[in-house]
C-alpha cells in the first residue's frame, strides 16, 4: 500500500509550501488511518505481510506519554474507536471493545488548570465501561463546554449531554452519582458509522438508512431534511429522500455531508463554509446553478473521443501530456463557441446534465457528464473540500479515478498535476468536480491495477491510501527504500514533527 497526502504540512515554514501534488509518506504491506485531525493523526502500518504492526502518531496534539499510550492501544485492539476534535485539539479519547474501557487524554489547558487549582485531572486515565450499553460516538465541542455521547443497548438508543469534560469524567467514574442529561431517545438501530461536521451529526444504520440531527439550527441545509414536530432538528431522524435507497458509506466535514449508495451513486447536501465566496455547482440554486453548468467543460476520457479534431503541429511530439492538453483546449474552444459543440454533450438539448427532480436538500451528483455510469466507491470531506473515488467499467476494462471539488486555497484538492494549472495558478475553489491527473496514468502516481483502500479529508488536508498487490513488495522496491529502512523495516519519516493542516 502507498500512503499519500496533499495540503499544507506543519510545522509552518517561513513560506508555507502548498502541497498541491500528492506526496508519498509511507509504503507497506498494510496501512490503516485510525484517526486524523488538523493537528495529529494515528496510523497503523505493517512494513511486510509477515511483520508485526507498528503504530505511528503524527503531530503535536498529545504529549509524548499520551502518544505512546495511544499507539499501544492501536496495536493491541483492532476494534478500538478514536474520538476527538478534528479542527481543535485532536485526539481526545479511545474506546476499546476487547476489554470494554475508555481512555481519556487531558488537553494541555486541562493540565494547566489542574496545576493552578490543584485538581486531580490525570494526563491519561483509563476507566472500565461497566454499563449495559455500547458507546457509538463521542462529540467534543470546540469550546470545550459540552460533550455529547451516543449510546445504545438491545432495546433503545440514547444521546447523553454533559456540560463539561469534568462532568463526563465523574459520570464514567460513578454513573449513579453523576447521571447525565438525556438529550433524546431514538430507536435501537445498529449504527455502522457515525460522522460529524461543524453543525450536524449523521448516522448510518445497518439497514442502510441515514439519520441526521443538530443542536445548531442556523444552517438548515446541513440537515438534509425538513424539520417538523415528528422530526425535530435535535433528534436523530431519517433523511426522507434516501428512505428507499440503501446507503453503504457516509462522510461529513465543514458544512457538507455525503452518502454513497450500494449502486455507486453519490448524494450530497449542505453548503459552503460561512465566509466562502464560492459554492459547489451541485449545491447552488436556480439561475446561478444553470450558469455554472454552461461554463463546465465537456471532456471525454482520453483516447475515446471520435469527435476530437486533429491537433496542429504545435502539439507535437505527441505524448499523453500533449494529448491531455489538446483535449482540454478543444473543450474550451467548444465552450466559447469557437468550435461546434460536442455531439455527445447532453447540454445540447438545453439540459445542464442534472436531474430535474432533485430534492430540496439532497442532491444526486453527476461527476462527469461524458461518462454516464460512474460507480462511486469512496468519499471524504474536509473543511469545504471533497474527494470522490470511482470505478467505471468501460470496454471490458475497469477504470479507476479520483475526483475533487471545493476549497483549494491550501492545495488540498491535489490539482497541481492537472495540465491547465501550475503551482502559481491553482484555483482557490473548484465549483465542479475535476478528475485528478495525479492518479491517472502519470509518472507521479501509477493508479493502474490499484484500488482505493482509504481516503480521509479533514481541515485543509487530504490523506489517501492506495492498495497494491502484496506480491510486489521486495527489499529492492525503490519506493519502499525511499520510506523504509531496508534492513529493519522501521519508518524513516520524522513522525514527531509532521502533521497535516
């Protein structure tokens, strides 16, 4: 597997480098991203198929002792759940399942207050979970004034609300003396995934149903559903538009949430981050959306367009690089009226390529107008940006690609290898989804014969793990030698001083 990142690295340099191209960070037989925030990440890696797993803590959110404790849990319990603040203090606690317990990591501010007030907040505290329910999710507020805990047993689910981390600790130590406030009850569905963004929590049930709720009613679009007496904003309630669709994956970040169906369809709802001047085309309303659709370029996949005119001599010698440039230049001339429209462009009939029956809240996303049957396999959302992994069957072959859209002021979309851009001309915002040239047949990242193992976006960075055939690993693998010590298999990356923004 190969582990790539794009975005901005930290600690910040005098002139921060915008990593608009994927950077290879780690190579191994198996890599899992267990936790990621703006300031830290926890990664589990096996250098070879037969080697013992190693845990790497990247960043500065935890103290050295806390980081070592987190790494030990990551290695010993493959079912552990990791919770924290993606845009604030990073990893805050770990819930283990093998021996039910919770480990709390005191934040730097808590430790400082402890010294001033002579209170007893340990740097690391592990408490047994002796309840008749399972913890599904823990949400920490960025202001540290509340903690929300989702729990479930065989008959009912509950959302507990604590007004401070101290009350949460007291409840864990003795649930009888410090009962929590029960914010709401909900059916005892088995949650297979719970995600959150700046305003909204979203849960995916084993049945494929999607539930959303929020404690901040200022952004109704982020719920993806109407609010009424039967489905209040602060109670986990199903999203009506997805009620007849089985969802298999959800992702959330910033002010957007996405869902992938078992048929490979992508659904998106929400809005751009407050203060952002742009909006994704698919989330726009009315005339603004239609205008953006008309500006979108129509480009068929390379080597498959019978309507492409012959290139002039200025595009020789012919290469994948010049071919890609000619495809795009022709699309620009067609858009600007200098060439006749492409015969297969669906907008010739006056359509923008979007469905006419789009829901008020949830939008079905068309990633590429030229390829009608794209199957989405994964999705990740950061603070205003989104990555989508796809797999398409064409001419008895399987073609994989990664699309990106949204905020790109820190290079988090990975568009630097797209021919129309240079590092000095990267767009601050991509309104429409663009296929990443870095993950096609380029020399930077060979994506042929590989699949997406994991994709994570948080804050202003993106992490991607690509699967590779295990038989390809050897002691002489050049990529492996760049990252690993060929003798010991120990990671040579400066993990302690690396984190993502």
